[in-house]
């Protein structure tokens, strides 16, 4: 099974290929087809950016929880471990292409 980063990369590639395939069937409207490719890339990129923003928020909340609470080292470790487990976009080896 593909990793989450590979799945995201594949989603962007499929969106681009779909737009290109549509362009190939209608060469008379080439400018519109090219714009469709750009739109597909923008849409896919925005979706991936949203993933990164959500993960940044998750990490920030965990750090704030550790900072703001009087917690034990074990609790801080648990919060960090749980947060790292949920991140996919910014962890080496799990990041976006």
C-alpha cells in the first residue's frame, strides 16, 4: 500500500493527467485546456497545503498543552508521541514529495 505522501502525490498527478487527457480530446480549445491543467494543479496544491496547515495546528496545540500545563515528563512524552503519530506531512520519511 502506498504511503500517505505517495497517495497525496498520486492525487495531484491524477488531477493533472485528467486535465491533460481532456485537453487531448479537444485540441481546438487549447487555451482553455491549458487553464484547466493550471486549475487542477492549484486545486490539488491547495488541498495539500490544507493538510500541512492542519498538522501545524495539531503540533502547535500539543506544544501549547505541554507549555501551559504543569505535567510530568511522562505526560509530555505521551503528548509528543501521540502528536507525532498523527503527523504525515512534515516528518522526515513521511513528507510530501
